């Protein structure tokens, strides 16, 4: 399902700080803008409640899950509330293996080729290049020369509508979007505007 969602719009909404009472409204405005992947980091307020609300309210073709997953036991909780995606800031292979045991999609964070290859070998569905600010497009291009051709590579950290192109040219398959898309202080209208701006920037890139 990950590839299908990325094919529609390869942008992942990272909703750090989302409150459960805001989950459905934020989710709907993102889906209206074309987003198909929504991540609620587990260091948000009551994250499992937010994930549960999103999983119930969003269409079936929207992939909902958790970010900042640090422990294999947290994977059980994600599955129990209907989440289907496990995103990590690091490459703990025990978390990757637990996610795959439960048939969830897993995207671990990596910062070196060694971590990337180990994560893919353990069953990772994609690798999250994190933090992207410290891993410029030239490095991504060098990784691409040695990674499996079908590996999904998703930079996360500091991504904005105007800095995606160099990463795409280097071989990125999509992006995770944090505070440039969402903060808890933003109105739903502002989140929707930013989501549309990101979607339009991607469409312009793919049409070029």
C-alpha cells in the first residue's frame, strides 16, 4: 500500500503535537489536498487516540500510523488502534522486525549507508533519510548509486516546497513534512493552505 499512496502524492504529513480533538478536521483537510499518508508522532498528546480517530475517519486508501516509534511494544499499540504505518527516527531493527511480524508498513530513520542496508535487510518498506538538513542531495545521489533500485528513499527534516527539487533529482521518492506543514498552533485553514502549496509544488516538479 505504501507504493500506491506515494504514487498518488509522495508527501507524508507529520502531525507532531496533534491533539485528538483536532485529528479528524486536520485529517480531512489534508486528504482534500491530496495527501494519502498521515503520521502522528508518539510524543504528541494522547497519540494513540489521535491515530484511532484518524484510522476510523479517513478513507481506506489513506495510510495512517505513528512516528517517533522507539520500542517494539509500541508497535502493538499502533496496530491495536488501527494504525498501519510505523515510522522511526532511528534504525532499531527490533522495531522493524516487530512491525513486519504484525504486517505493518515500517519506515526506519537512517543516516548512513550501513543503517540503510541493515534496515532494508530486516524488512523495511522504505528508508527515512533523517535529518535531511544534514544529508544533502549529493549524499542521497551517492546512496542511490549503491542501494537496491526499488528501494524507497524519503528525506525528512527541513523540507519545504522550494527545496524538494534537488532531492528529487538525486533520486528521492517522496518527503516527510513536519513543521512547514503542521504545528498545533496553526488553524485548519492554514494547514489546508500549506498542504495545497506542497501538493502544487510536487505536481509542478513531476510535470517538469
